[in-house]
């Protein structure tokens, strides 16, 4: 938390926290000291909804390699899904 | 020095202080029982929050005979688990420097107002709290001793400055008005060895009373016994250096 490197991305979706599912508002991605992961620095991702208080948070703390792997996997899954003409994302 | 035949007691509790701008903030206050007079230390928590390890640090100082007071620098922002609060603060760019200084001044004023005070007060913090401790030693005039443990971002580049942290603390080096003890791990990445070198050379050039100790096998946060970054030998020596420094400067 000494680096203060933090990127915030607006989110639409849901996350499952300690009190169940909640609607997402932001993802905060920092490169800083983790709370739990066993390194001095980690890529920390907090899925949050500030309107519901600081406890509306789903957290992961990843090694840089894991974070890149996750980002690649998200992109690959998106590319496959968006290339499939039978899949359309819509609000029910 | 503690010996087994001594009576010992302390009171440790949350109190409410009027901090920066008169805002009411929660503060953890641990003090030895007895009339005193006792020296005091303002304990500035790290960016991961007003958490359990800072409760332990505050009580440890009281056990060693200090009025130890640790304000919740995030009290105005949110309440919840320390991790949840700190995560929100991290996303929001940290606590504003001027607000932190106001809260630290209020904590110092409070302990000095007590009949059990010996009239002397130090300031100590780790990580972002180390940065704040150095800043407090430069911008406030109330302190008789400053302890900076691995203060991250004491030296900031232009692109790191924000509305909340508008000035790199090392620019205030000439204003430091108390002796300073610095503890650093050579394996730390924030501050790096080069940044600690620069910090020390600036203190030397300004003619300040400083003592820096470097630990070659330690990284960041080597006092944090709850984390893998704990380094036992360095932490034990660091605590000894701290208590020796405080005894010399606050009595």
C-alpha cells in the first residue's frame, strides 16, 4: 500500500460476498501490498459496490503471472463467446 | 527493563478525540497504570488500516512505560473490518496528508494535556505511517523524537503526487525539528535502498540529528509477525533500537 498504484474500472454484474450476492459497481485493481498472499507485492482485485458499504467486497490477491494469466483467459473466453452467433448477452 | 517482581497494569481502550478540523475520531489509547510521569508516543497506523497488529504495537509501548495513542486515520471514511476499510481507502488514493497531520497533532496535544504526561512525546509509524511520521516531524513542532520504519513514498516522483499527497515529504527535510530514528530493510522495494540512501544523504546535508539502521536480510514490514515478510532477527534488533532511542529522547 505504499505504491498507491490503483486502477478503478466500472462494472456491471454480480459478486458473491459474505452476505450473498450483490450487484457490482466497480473493480479496484491495485499493485501493492496484499493482506494475505505471501509476497510483498501482489495484484489485488476488489470487486465492490461502495453504495452498500465497504463490506460489499470480493477480494483476490494474485501473483503478477497469475494476474496476466487471468487477463488472458478473460480475453480468450470473450473472443470465443463473441464469435459464436448463437450466443447473445441480454438482460432478462 | 522489565523484571518479574514488578507490578504491572495498563488500561487500553478506544476513546474519542477531536481531530483535524474538530472532527470526532476514534483513537486507541493504551497507558500504564499509575501517576507517572510517563513519556508518550503517537502511533500512526499503516495503510492496511487501524488493525490488530497496531493494537498490539500500541499496547507494547504501554507495557514499556509509554502513553501510547493511535488515532483511526480512516474514521471519517468508513467502518467495517480493517481490511475492507483499507481496501476502500486504497482505491480512493489514501488519506489526505493535511488531515493526517491534523489528527496526529490532536493525539499529541491530548496526551500532553494529561497529568500523567512527562511533557515529552514522540511519533512512530510503519509503511505509510513511517512516511506520515517523518512528515509530522517536519510539519509539526510538538514532537521530541521521530521514528520512521520503512516509510514508503517519502521520496515521490512528480507523477506520484496527488491532491491528497501534494508534496514529496523529503522536500520538507530542512524543516525536521526532532531527532529521527530510521529502520529499513535492504530487500524492500518501497523504499528502495537507493531511496533510503537519498533520504539519509538529505538528512546529513541538512545537519539533522538522525540514526539510520539497515537490515540486509529484511524486506518491507519486517515487524509484521502475522505475515511471511516478518524477519525475526531484524525485528528483535529493531525493537531494541526503538526503545533505546525513545528512552534517550523522551526522558
